[in-house]
């Protein structure tokens, strides 16, 4: 949900031609891009970790099991 909101936030601003953000480079790159990047990176990393954990669990579940005789 957080990533979806961030995508909408950046996409609507880009579509509007960046008219709502301060055009000064320091403000734009440090505040708008840099600080808001945290809200993209953290959920993105958590999503990647969750996918990795799910794939590992699925591989363990799909592994053939040998019955003890």
C-alpha cells in the first residue's frame, strides 16, 4: 500500500509537470526526491525480503521427502 501511494504521489506530480514542487535544485533533489525516497526504499526492501522468504519456504515445501523405512 505504501509503494502504491508513493507511485501515485510521484506520478501525479510528474504528470502535472512538477508545478507543485519548488524548482530550486536543493529543495527538489534533497527534499522531494531524497527524503521521499526513504518511503520507497524501505517498503521496497521489505517487499523483496518477503518475496525471498516466501520463495525459500516454497522451495523447502516442494523438496521431495524420503520416507524412513
